[in-house]
């Protein structure tokens, strides 16, 4: 059976933490930033963890399992 290819777009969007969790950036930080409050933009800067229901799909895209 051939090797499973890694999805290129997923490779750029997700990182594996040392603990094994998958990190992602938050959405809504790319444009139309003038109407968003400074507090909201500041919170969008931090990365977060992929939700439990999406982990299986993301791992398949990254060819991890």
C-alpha cells in the first residue's frame, strides 16, 4: 500500500505540541480589523487547541494515524 500524503494546507495551519495536542490559530484576524475592539484582537492572537471532535480529521490530514 502506498504512503499516505500529508495535506499541504493542513501542514501550514496546524502544529503538534510536545504533549501531543494539535495547536491552531484563531479565525477572524485577517481583515476588517477596524471595527473589532483591541481586547478582541488581542485574544485572537493566541493559539488554541483543536477541539476533541476534530482531532481525528486533522490527524488524517496530517497523515499521523
